[in-house]
C-alpha cells in the first residue's frame, strides 16, 4: 500500500515540476486609459516619492548605481508580501520620457522583463504594461504558472491605483 502512495506522490510531484518545463515563463499584460496627458501620467509613474501610494507592498526603494531614470541605472526595492520580505533589483533597459519605460527585475524566486508604454489616446493616455517572468528554479517556474492569475491581479490593482493618482493631478 505505501509503495503505491509513494508512486502516486512521485507522479504528482513530477507532473507539477513538469509544468515548469512545458511553460518556462508567464506573461502578464494590462492597460488602462487615464484621463491625463502622457506628461502628467509619466510624472506620477516615475515619482519615486509617490511609488508607495500605488505599488502594493512597497516598503522602500533606493538607487544602487547610475543616475535615476537613465538606461543602465539600478534600483533596489523591498516589498512586504504576506508578512515576508521580498527584495527586488531593477535595471532600466530603455527609457524614453514620456513614452517608454522598460526594465529587467531579479528576485530570489524569479526574474523578469517589463515594458511600460504610454500612448496618447482619446484625449488621455493609454498606459500598457507587459511583464514576462521566469522562475529561478524548476519549482519556481511551476509555481509562477500556478500564481500567474494572482500576479496579474496585483498588477491590475497597482495600475488602477496609478490611474486614480494621475487623474487627481491637474491637467497640463
């Protein structure tokens, strides 16, 4: 009997880890139409002093190297996720104010690439964010697939908070 339980547990574990082989990364895409100009949205989006207002769980951030908001600059973020500290390093890979902000991120569990585009639309700005994440191990690749919807929900909530903050700013 225990032999069959062990075999079944092994099959389930292999199947779970197999998810990380079949789906090596997850993608999350969100967009919102903000009733403000790209310049106003950019100002709020890149204002480090306001980041805690819209980035869920953000405890701190600091520039590690390079001039802020320049390609190649690196920042260190600390988030609180379910009473657990999560450290993330961000390296800006492309920046074109007020249209494009792209960065690579690295955490213990995962790494990713995010591209944020701001496009004038209908008298406001469409902000579109696309993130691709890969787990740092086979276990984390499989877990990323399982948690993909929660990651997406978090990013959608953050985008909604950013929208509210930007729309509270005066139109320029």
